[in-house]
């Protein structure tokens, strides 16, 4: 089997490593992480081999990037840019309990954890993190670098634009768009379109503030035509 490197050694990376083990499609080689204190240690029995740049010394290995959290949900996109690997180096990891319809498509570097459902003609881009028990229904579009935390539900024809983050248990109404690099708080109900670069929460969801610009400005300039403001 082809070897796989999981970049990152935090919670999402550990969950992905377990999914890789459960699926049995790849040989799990280990984690890569830029924290030198982790080098030479093991995480859940999986070795941390070194820093992220080690991917360039192991050209035969496939790669999946598993970093980021609600405080810095652009981290995965920044690392993809920094490593500058060709798309064919990236693996797509599907937990064996994920239900993906034959009409749905998933991009390179994306991870679908346990009990996710993609019903019909769902489009998931590259480097998307889909946590357990997420349901994506007919004609949903999830663009590159999006994060869907556990239990998110999207109505039909919804769109999550590039880099957006949707918190645990949030509901997004059918036909609704969440703008690029916006964040939806956990448990929120999104009933209308969310502009780019904003934080929304509540039931129904309302604007709280703009997204944290220092973390997002460079990426937003490249994908939205200007910084987050």
C-alpha cells in the first residue's frame, strides 16, 4: 500500500490518523509537525517523524494536511501554500463509515470522518475538513479549505465559500451561501446569506463582528479581491 504522511499532530490529525488505520487504504507512515518538542515522540502510537518540510524528502508518500482550529481556521490553507506540493501528492481520506454517493465528488487533500453523509451531486473541494456526523444534501457546494465541525447539516443547494468555518451542530438553510473566510458559531441556524469575512452566531444567526483580519488578510486578498474588513 502507498505510504501516507499526516501533517499536524493535534486533535484533527489524530482523528485522521485513526480514520486512515480504519480504512486500510494507505500505510500510515507518521505525523509531521513543526513543534520540535514532538519530534521523535509518538501520538496515539504513531511516530512524529519531524517538521512539515520533511514531505519534500519523502516524494513517494502521499500527504494530508490536518491543522487548524476556530481560532486560526486559515492555517491549513497557509500550509498548503507554503509546502507548494502538486495536487497528486495529496490523498483523500474517507472513514469507512462515510456514505458518499456515486454522483458526489471530493477534491484532493480532503478528509471525511466517521458517519458523514453526502447524498446526491455534492461537490467538496480540496483540503476540506469534514468532521463526524456531517450531512451534506443534494447539490451542496463546499469550496477549498472549508472546515465543517461535527454535526453540521446543510440544506440542498447550499454553498460554503472558500475557507469558511462552520461550527459544531450548525444548520444552514437550503440555497444559502456562507461567504469566503467567514465563521459560523456552534449551534447556529443560518437562514440567509452570510457575507465574506464575518463571524455570525445565534438562532437565527446574526453578525457578531468581522473575522480576525491579521490571520486572513493575505489569503482573502488572493481569493476575495481584497482583505477582510
